[in-house]
C-alpha cells in the first residue's frame, strides 16, 4: 500500500502539463495542489456524468421493456377475447345446426303424413295415382330467372323452414278436414239404402196403388215385393244395426234395420232369420232367407224403406 502511494506521488511530481496561451507557453506541474484539485473535480464530474447517462439509458430501456410487456399483455388479452368469441360463435352455429336438423326432421315426418293422407284421399275419391303421384317430384321450370343479388343467410333459411312448417300444418289440417268429410260422406252413402235386398231375384210388385191379392180391392202397397229362387238370400240394403229380428203380425218373420241417418229398412215374410237384435250389419250382408211367413201368397220378400218414420218408394234407392 505504501509502495503504491509512493509510485503515485512519484508520477504526480514528475508529470508536467504544458498549455499554449497568448502570452506564451505555460507549464503546470501535477504536484501543484490546485491542479490536483481541478483534476480530481473534473474526474468526479465526468464519473457523475457517466453514471447519469447510464441511469438515463437504463431507464429508457427499462421503460421500453415495460411498454413492450404492456403491449404484449394487451395483445394476449385481445387473442383470449377473440378465442372466447370464436367459441361462442361455434356454439351458436352448432345450436343453429341442431335446430335446423330438428326442424327438418319434423318437416319430413309431416311430409310422410301428408303423403299418407294424399294416398288415402286418392283411394277414397277414386283419383288415379298416375294422375296424382305424391312420390315423384313435381315439375318446376320456366324462363331464365334474374338473380336478385340477395344472399342466403341462416336467418332466411330459418324463415323459409318455419314458413314451410306452417304451410305443412295448414295443409295437414285441410287434408284432415277433407278426409273427415269424405269419410262422413262414405259412411252416409253406405248407410243409405242402395243395394237390391235380394241376392238373386226380380221385382214382382211395385210401390203404390195395386189390387190386394187377398181382397181384390184397390190398396196402397207401402213397399216392393221381390221374387227369386227357392231359399234365396235376403241381404242388407245398407250398413246399420238390427232393431227387430223375429215374428211381427202380418209381416211374418221380419228383420228391421236402423241405418242411423233417418233411414230404416224392413225385410218381411222370411223363412228364417240369420241375425240377432243389436247386431251390426254391412251393406250386402246376408240377414235372412226368403220365405212366405205372415200374410203372403207364396215365397217372396216384402221390402220397405222408411225415411224419418214415413214409408217411401224404395225404387229410386235400389236403382242408385
């Protein structure tokens, strides 16, 4: 330590500063105390300047680093937000797809029901299935169309699907009403006397005035008589319910059928009865065997039609 101090002191004593001034050359010895003080002060000032510059530069880079980190955090936040929005959008799209799939499934089911109803209507109304084919796609076409420029969007697709569903629902309601009306019409037609009451035979006496075969006097004949082969089958002239099955005064063995729409039919002079009271019968079903019980000259069927309790001419109904 003492040696180092001695060396420093040696150099300080030996070195001399030379400065050119107007008056001439001036020499300053480093051993001079004032010169030493100035040099030390200049060194300290220079050191402080270096430290200050270093601090400013460090602060600048630190500030830039903090700013970059802030920007990175902001960008990361934007990326996270975008990912969340993308996830929400994917869920929304998936929900839309599921909803449309469900809607299409309902439309397919309604289309199947409409096709079934349409096929039923073609059968009931005797419409040719070749003329009204529900399986083949209906023809569409025309001149070249001018595009509107409107784009298809999920909203327009949903709107079209819901409109189509409403149209299907209305068409199904109309089909149901039409089917009900046709069924009622079919039921009414089947319940109206329209079949010849004897399976095989001919008309032997008409409705109206005639000579009574027992008295020879003019009398009103309230029905029609049918003659045929021995033990010919008597059949129901329409659908209905048997309300009488047995012997009834001058009618002999008789069957009476109520058809439920104001019509009733009577089948008299039967040899035997094949139905029971309360039994449902259909048009053309065998109900008795022709005979000559009651007030009858020989084997035949006496047939009457009553409308709302009044006897009417059976001929128009049988001819229908």
